[in-house]
């Protein structure tokens, strides 16, 4: 009741914006909140306030015609690109089939000279443009034409979400992997390629190369983690992860490699042998714990006897038993 009263009586647009946002989170089905937001949408002269009130109204009263009409009107009349982006993105969330939402975001990507607006619009397409050919095409063009690595990464992220099995998107991501010098962008392109085409050899090869050659530790960590998500059962990935576990001097990398290995190699005998060897008493305690946890994840029922026998021998060796 206090929030509803505040939005009705306050003359501070900043305060109204925050109250409207709060009502959008907690006011579902509340008729007083719906009426207050609908009134504010129609009487406010501030575009940001009208956008927030309309979006909150649409969230607590799905399909509300005043909310949807206000967002469409803002798209058609506002000269402020941030308002345009917010209105188009919100409209796409509230009314996924609205014909103005995605084209409005695509237009911002094409025409805006503000890189932040282009990035935000690319991000929003990843939220509302699932399998939409117009959205996918705009993101592909952005990847191929932008000179800004941050913008290209945003487009990669969105393609990874909405372009499953899309050959054009896959080709654009492969080209970016081959031509881009920025390690972070190459990682993002490879991971997104693996998301839209799980098991893609180009994506896996790019991630393995980054693991082996990236200058930045964080990129090696990201590439290692990503293999576990896109390379299930892939021998190239399994081999690279085993080598990483055996040779890396960085504990965090070894832990991430182990985590990715058990995600990609359920029942794989080579991976099991690797983890068994790491249980040996000569290894550090943290390494043995890592190996034991990983074995638990990948063992098949029929493989337990061999592992139990081997571990028993290692434990006997540790305590000096014959």
C-alpha cells in the first residue's frame, strides 16, 4: 500500500522509477498497484518513468494493453536511444510475438553510433530472439563488421543462446575464431560455436589451442571449463584435459580440467586410469581428493571392482602393509 501511495503522490521521477521497479517485482495481481502504474504511464512526461511504469505494469498484469501500447509508442516517438532500447527489450519480454520489438533492436544495432547501445541491443536479442532469423542475421553481421571486440563478444553470447544448429551463425563464428587476434573473443566465439553445435570440432580445437597457448591465465581457465560443457565424449578434448591434469603446475587449472574431464568422459577408461593414478599416496592430498571426487562422477557400475582393488593396493602401500 505504501508503494502504491508513493507512486501516486511523489513528484520525484527518480523515486517513482524505483517504486515502479519494486512494484514490478512484488505487485503481481495487485489491483491497486496495477491502477497506480497505469495512471503513471499515462500522465508522466518523463520517458524513463513511463518506460519503467509500463514494463512493471506488464509484468504484474500480463497482456495489459496500456503497458504494451505505451512501449510501442515509446519505440515510435522517443529520440533517446537508451529509452528506445529499454522499450524494445521490455516489449519483447512482455509480448514475444510483437512485430516491433526485434526490428527495433536490429535498427539500433545498424544505426547507432553509440557502442554501448549496440552492445545492449545485441544482448537483448539474445534474450528475446530465439531462432528468429532477423535477430540471428543482425548478430552475424555485427560479428563480421564490428571492429570492437567487446561488441563482437556480446553478439557471440547472444548467438550461442538463440542460433542452435544455425549454419550461417556457425560459419560466422568459425571465421571469427580463425581471424581474430583477441584471445577473449576467440574463446567466446569457440564456446558459442560449441553451444549452437555441441561437439563441433572447430570449437573444440580452438579451445584446446587456447588452453595450450593463451598468455592469460583466466583465458586458459575459461577454455578449460568450456570444454566440459561442449565436448561430451570427444577424444581430442579428453586427451587435452588428461594432459592438463598431468602436467599443469597451476592447481586451479588442474581442478577445472578434472571437472571438465568428468563432464566429458563418463565411463572413459583412459580418464578413469588417470584419476586412479592420482590417488596414489605419492600425490598431494588435494590432488587425491580431486581424483576421488572425479572418479565418483564418471564410474560405471561394472568398473567399480577394478577401481576398489587398485585403491586398496595404494592404501596398503601407504600404511606399509604387504
